C-alpha cells in the first residue's frame, strides 16, 4: 500500500471514529431542547442517551468479531452507512419514541466504527508509523469528546436540535468515500467454525449488565437488590460464566481466554475503563452547566 494512501485511510477511519464519539456528547447538550420540542418526560429523555449506550455496548464485542470473520473494511463501511442513515432518521423522528428507537440503531453503527478503527490502523501501519497513527487516533478520541459540548452549543444557538444529527451526514459521506477508496481489504480469520453461541452469549451478558445499570440510574428509588436491577445484573454474571465455560471448550472460540492472563491486555482494559468512567461521569454536569 502506498504511503500516502495509508494516511488517507487513517483520515477516513478517524472521521468515522470522531463522528461516533462526538455524537454522544453533542446530544447530551441538546437534551433540554429535545424535551421542550417533544414535551417528553425526564425518563423518556434519559432513554435518548441510554438507547445509544445500551446497543453500543451490547454489540461492541460482537461487531469486532464480525470484522474478523467478514472483513474489517466491509463491516466498518456498513457501520458508517448505518450510523449516517440513522442520524438522518433521528433528525426527522416524529416522536420521542421513534427518536429513542433510531438512537439505538445508530448506536450499533457507532460501535462498529469504534471497535474496528484501531484494528484497521494496526493492519495498515507498521513500525514507528503505527505508533504515530495510533497517537493521532487517540488524540481524535479526546478531541471529539471535548468538542461535543462546544459544537452542540454553537449549533443550538443558531439552529434547532435536529442540526446536531444533520452535521453527521456530510462527515459520513466523506468518510464513506475515503474508506471505500483508501482502506485496503483486510484478511479474514475464519477457521470454518463460527462461534454463533459465543456471539449470542456475548450480546446477552453485555445487554443484561448495561440494562441493569441503566435501571439503577434511571430509577432513583431502586436499590442494588431491587429485582429490576439485581435480576439483570445476576443474569449478566451467570451468562459471563456460561460464556467463559463455552469459550474454553469450543475449538474456535470467539474470545481467546488466555489473553486475560496477559498483564498488558488487562492493564489496558483497566486503564480504558477508568478513563471512560471519569469522562462519562462528567456528562451530567455538562448538561446542567449548558
């Protein structure tokens, strides 16, 4: 692959990644305006964010594996199309219920752009240039999170709340064109046996755990041992155990459990978890201050 094309491919990946992360923070700022427009309840308003988060988290692992099986470029482009199309759908949603549904589907596209972007970069770049490319990718992550409230405030000052979704369309079209042209077709990793049960279990345990946490967040009267919360979290933990047993005995597992013995992998996961908690915990205050 030509050196110049590698950097164009990086731009394409970062545009999609930037759009997906920006959409989380920019929507937070628009929530009060959306509430006024639809005359919605606070609980419904929370689900505009939660629907995206729930589907984003639930399919993140699954989409990463599909990228290995079908091709990272192909799944990344599908995710771009899905995200852009449902950005448009969100902007024309006739009710708060439809907005919530469209946001959930949009979250699936966002998960694909996030989960595959780093893998695509690792495929394209080698040696010192890989470190530089990943550094740029990481900078885009921080920049998109920081710029979300700023962009949201500017757009809401001059336009309606729909504009926060409209801005995704031109970015998505540019990213789609550049991805199709410059991202090379990646190798697939398919031994002939596809771990469908592992995929289903991974979706199920993520869905249960995230939904349980959302239930606790959105219902202030629920304790951690309330059945609406505890049952979901307990089901998630049980499903994780079943997933681990299945993966250990399946010949072509979805996840190689030996990775969990690698200190670098575990350390990176803990670091990213801590960073995510710190960043997203601040969103509630951003909404109030805006």
